[in-house]
C-alpha cells in the first residue's frame, strides 16, 4: 500500500549552513496511522512540519503528502492537510465562532458543511462562541485550534507539540479526541511531543535528536528492544546521589526520573554492592530495585553514549 506521507533524505540547515536542523530524515506514514515524532526542543520536529506543510523548502531530499509533491504541488497539497503549529496561531481578537468560520471560508467550505467532523470537539467550546479567542484557557485554545485545522476535512493532520503548556487533564482529553477522529474518519495524524509518556498514544514513533532519527518503530517494540540492566535508585540525599552514582565503577549512565534516578549498570553489578557503596558515602534509606524501561529510558540509551552519563 502506498504511504500517505513519504519522506526521503530531508536535509535543512539554518544560518548559512552553520546549524544543521535535519540530517537526512526518512520515514513513511500509512493511511489512518498515528505517527509520533518524539524528542526534545531543538531536535528538528518543527522543521519537519514546516516542510511538510509547504511553509519551508528543504535544502535537499523529497517528500509527498497524499501523492502530492511538497514543491511542485504545494497549492493543491495545502487543501489536503490540517496544520496546528506549536504556538497558538489563531486570531486573538476574533471570537471563537469567527475564527472557525474564517478558516472554513479560507478553504472554500463552510462550518455547516463539515460540522460533523468537528462536532465532538467544537461542541465543548461552542457555548463560548462569542468569546474572543485570546481570552480562552489553554485547553480551550487547543480545542479551537484543532477545530480550525479540521474544518476543511483534511486527509492528513500535522500537530506540532499540541499539548505543550496544557494541563494533564486537557492533554489526556486531546489524545482521546485524536483517537476518535482516526477511528471515525480515518484521518492520518503526525504529531510531535516532548512528553515521552504520550508516545504510547501512537502506532509508531520516531525518536529524534539533533536532526536525525535514533530509531523508528512501535512504542512496544522500542521498549522490547531495550537490552540494558536498569535500576531505580533513591536515598535521603538525592542531590548528592547523582554524583555518587556516577562515581560507582559499575554505573554506565544515570539520569533523573521522577522521585528516583534511573541507572544503567554493567552485567556484573549487584544491588547489595551499590547499596553498600552509597551507605559508605553517607547515604541513608537507600533503595535499589530493578525497574522496567519506558520510552524515556530507551531514548536516553540511544542518545547517550554509555561512557558519558547524563542527567
């Protein structure tokens, strides 16, 4: 089956080539698939979206969306996609209703014609249709932006860090709305996020760092491929703990993970030996336990050389 999005060897540099934003990125997205770009700020996610949305030309490489070339067919392509930038980009002085009608008219359609597509999302903010968009809460702005991106019935939806700065409840609701859209209308979605826990919402993900993909697979298969010994370690002196963990000869990497440090260790490491080492360094209430990796652990393992521990 022909992919609905196909990207081959995209490269892009800024400041006259001194900043390499993309370094030969390639991937395909199937029709109806939820594909995630997972990585920190500055990894190249936004550059990918701007290129696919025909707002930016790559230095080299090629890409097609729904069979249309990003260079040759950019005018027609813009009618096939919905794009939600990372920053709120609607008109703050227009009301909720005026924004939605404006974006519908821009694409030669009406709110009434495609209302069924946005009904479940827009109905939650419709009681505030006369409120200026700039006065909405973060979660309501998010729902309005998604409604405006969908009102012309796009085939592919590009979402650049759509949940950044939004409360946890609204984040969860947003991903539930996306899931419902895919099931009901078969829309393909490419979404980026710096939140590793959101990777589980995607069919496949690409872990991206410094303009290059570290790996591309389903979240479950990426976790399954993790082959390191991973411990969760805590003590009564958490600030000092990181330095002492790095000083232990059997530590490969150590980084913060919630209320503990996640530590990868050599094959001959023993929990009792680490516990004794830390107690000798003045730590009390030392807890050392094997733990299961998540996407963040996998990202750190791929992005961080074992010889250079990272926070």
